[in-house]
C-alpha cells in the first residue's frame, strides 16, 4: 500500500509519516491502488493476485486501532 502514497507524505519522523500515510490511504480510492510491480491492481475482488476490498478495510481498521491505542 505504501508504494502508492505520494512522496510528500513521508516526513522526518516515523510518527508524522505514519499519520500522513494513514490519512492519505483513508482518503484514497482503494480500487486505484497498484501493486509495487505496477503489473496488477492491489485491490480487486475476485482476482487471485489481489487483495479483496474487505481485507483492505480490515487492515486499515487494524492500523487505526493500533495507532489510536498507543502504537506510537
């Protein structure tokens, strides 16, 4: 997922970078995320080389929960 985040979201501190990347991913269109090899979409239901949308939302919720409960 991070391969899709624009460079300007990466900061000098881990905390600010994580917050910027999480905010960007929360606001993006997940169906437009590509794999780092740029050969496949990252998220597409029914494709065996992609995540499904439910797994993306589960991962994002887990990241938010981790961060908001003291993961920083």
